[in-house]
């Protein structure tokens, strides 16, 4: 538990202190966000706000994780594990893809960075490498970071996948989650605040998996998850890094996370869902991100079939803005929805455990 607290404290400190440094540095270099001309008119005032703040989130995430392990040496805490490092590597790889996207936008002074093909190549490459490596490094109980079973709260043993199908599945998860978080990042603090709630829920989930791990004591309801405590450190560091960044990103934002942050956080969610054996549960806990992505899909589908728009604008947080909701009203209500989804997900997680031990 001490390691989790250390990870959160270090990540929070690094993120909240590094972000203003990035604001000044990016402002001097003219690294300002370009705004969609077809978006709400009120957003045009945000043009030129420094972007690529996701660098601070990634720095806080890594600092919290590694710092907690360094401090843990003094009381013989466990060393970094394959599960934790793989999730962080996936997060960082997608952050690099996002950084390239942001940098191209800034260099060309437009709201278009990497081509769709270029972005997908980066996402899929990271997903394939993650999927291959996640099936390696079995521990003493033959548990690898990932499993070739579909999972809800634990593996569904009746749904098993071959290696190729598993890699396709991982690609779908990584692309879907990274794009979902990227679409949600359209209002000041919306993605950072929502993500801190999702990761906060996963701190509880991973710590519970650690306390009831089959590796330490076999009992009804125990979890076959490799390295759950290390994954809890990742979740705690990620949540705290998002909160530290949110201090500067809350409306009116002084910096945006950009694709550097949103793609990285989407990769973090994807990696955690696979390594904690909760791919389907993550759909519930991250329901806000799912709804944002679904709103875009529905908007395109309805428009192509009927030539009418389902929403005034998609993603649908813009629909409420165009319906005369204040931006802060949309943000706070969406945070509440994210909190409700996280609470429901935790309830489902615990009820499944009770059904196993009862």
C-alpha cells in the first residue's frame, strides 16, 4: 500500500510542477493548438493555447512508477515487473504517435497532423508488439501478462483465441480505446478528469486482485493475474499524473494534452484491460469514452443513410455546447457520468467476487 501512495505522490508532484514549465516553453516556441473551424464558435478563442501537455502526464506516470520502486528498495518491495513495464511501454509508444501527430500540426499550422494511415500504422505496430510480448514471461504459476481468453472480471475459459486471433483482438482494443480517449479530449479538462476517475477505480481493482491473488493463496474467488500490485502502481501514478495536469488543464485551460496525452491514455486503458483480465468490464468503467466514440460512429452512419444529422455535432459533448450548455456545465456533468460508470463497474467487479466466494 505504501508503494501505491508513493507512486501517486511522486506522479502528482512531477505532473503539477512540470506542466507550467511546459506551458512557458511551448508558448515561447509558438506551439499553440489549431482549432477546428467547424467547431463551436467559442472555441476559436482557444487558438494558440500551448499543446502537447501529455508530455507532463507521461513524465509523471514514469516518475511515479520508477520512483515508488526506488523507494521500495528500502523495505524489500517487489521490483518492476513485465506486466507493469509492458503497459507503460504501450502507453509511451502511443504517446510517441500522438507527439508526432501534434508536432506535424504545429509545424504546418493546421489542425491535421499524421494521415489516418500513418496514425493507424503507429497504433497497430504498438499493439502487435505489446500483444506478442504480453504472452511471454510466464511466472512460477505459468501466468503471463496477458491471456488468450476473453475476459470480463476474470478469464472466460469457454472463449479462447489462437495467437493470431488474439493479436487481432489486441489491435482492436488498442485502436478503439486510443481513438475513444482522443475523441473525448475536446473540452478543457474533460479527458484528464474522466481518466483520473477510471484509473482511480482500477487502483481499487488491481489492489483487490493483489490481496486475493491465487499466486499467494488459493481460495474461492482468487484472481489469476500476473503482477497485480505493480499494475496498481501504474494506475495510481496515471491517476495522479492526470490530476496534476488537470490543475492547469481545467477550464479555462492553460495547456492542452494534445494527441500526445490522449493517445497515450487510451493505450494505458487498453493495456490495463488486457493485463488485469477485465476487457469487458473496462467497457463499463470507461463508458463515457465508449459513448463519445459511439456518437461519432452513429453520426456518420445516420448521415450517410438519411443525409440528416443525429447530433448537432459529434463527438456529442459538442452537441450540448451547441444546445447552449456552458462548457463547464458539460464538463462537470460528463465527469459525473464518468464517476457513475466507474462506480457501477466497481459494483459489478465486487458482486462477481461475492458470487465466487458465496
